[in-house]
C-alpha cells in the first residue's frame, strides 16, 4: 500500500495552523527547531521587512555584544579620522611629537573620551570646526548609550519560556500499543504554572490525485498540568483515530511529515504567559525507543535532582 494512501484521513484535521495546503509551494520544514517559522520574506527592502529592535533583542548574547563593541569602535574611528583630518594641533593639550600613528592614536582616545562624555580635561577642542565635531560626537554618544541601555533592559526584562525540548521524538510502547512521545523540561530557576501543550502533525496526503498538505490534531493523554517543575513527557496514544494508526518504521522512513509542538505556561516571575515551540520531522522520530528517567532523589533524600543532561537520553526497545 502506498504511504499516501495509508495515512488515516479519519483523524481529526485542522486548518488553523496558519500554513497553506499546497505541498508544491513549501520547501523544507514548517517550523525550525528553535520554534521560529521556516520562512524567508521577500518583495520589499531589507530595512522594511526586518525589525532591528526585535532582532537585537532576540539574537545570541555573543553577537549582541559583538555588534555593540564594533559600533563603539567604528564610531570612535570615524570621529578620530575627522580630528586627524582637521589637524591634531587643534586639540589643545595634545602632544604633537611622535609618529603620525601615535598622533592618530591620541586623536582616537580623545574621540573615545568625547563619545563617552568622560572628558578627562587634559585635551580639549580648539577652533570652531573641531568644537563642532566634538559637540556632534558627544550628542551621538548620549543617544547611542541611551539606545544601548534600552536594548540591555529589553533583553533582561523580556519574558521568555525557559523550556527545552528533547531533540528526538520517540515511538514507544504504551498501554498494549504504541505512542508518540517527546519530552520537555524547564531549565531556569523560574516557576511555571498552568502549563498547556498542543501537538499537530503536517503530512502530505492525496486529494483528487493531487498531493496536498494536511494537518491533523494529535490528542495528548495529558495536555495540561498545574506546575511544570520536572520533566514532562507528552504522549499521543496511537489508536484508531490517530493519523499514525498502522504506521511501521518503514512508513515513517518513507513519509514526509512534521510534528509541531507548542507549550505555554504562566511564569509568576514575569506575571505573564510564556510560550515555546519546536518541531520534529519524521527523520527525527526514533521508532522503538523509550526515554530514560531524568530525575532522582539526592543522597540525603531531601530533594529531587533534575538531570537536564539526560533530556535527550533514551534506549532502544522492542515494539
């Protein structure tokens, strides 16, 4: 039997995922592993289609700091070139002896002092042009540090779901049959309450001899818990109304599909609801495996230890 014909279309489908049905118009997965949509926008300029503020808030910390340092060094270099072009003799108090590189270095450090409004006082601008450049640089510095301070605050105060997903989903034995399982766990010292989970699968099915994207709801055995303190294994029992009913390992290998997972919870630290999502293409689903327990009591038997390093740990098992 062809895999497109084997998909159980009696399962509950949904059209609220935000993705279209035309299979030929999609490339790759729907959702990236980090939860972002696998979409590249085109048709308008880069400046109009990218929110630089959101980009600076969400980029990795090392890249954020690198951009700030590069901007700081670049602006100082630009103004240092201006001072050097006007003439370092118009900087009162500067020692004009030495090589041209030494003079430029002194102009650069004067620029840094002006940009940060430190102003140590032993060097000062002399003449209208130099004073005008110094005034412009001081204003640039004030505005730049105000923006940088806002970005720092935004990065620290932005609500974020500190939730990790297991790298693989598993097909595991469950209640005399099988189930699709994946695992989530909090990884920060936050208190997440009223956690809810939703799971959807997108697959290519045949409709009127045309392959189309079809999305099916994957009901979970437990889709709501009061507190997300330890790991939480999301379980979709594969029964007759599941789109995976009757699937074998070979079927998962042959089919093209993607399981989309969304988890949201209330974070009492931010007093707001936070959300996280990810996806698993069928190549990331391990057929015939079981998660290993990732928490245990400590030696004194006074606390429970959550071993986050075991989030992806599983062992093969016969189905």
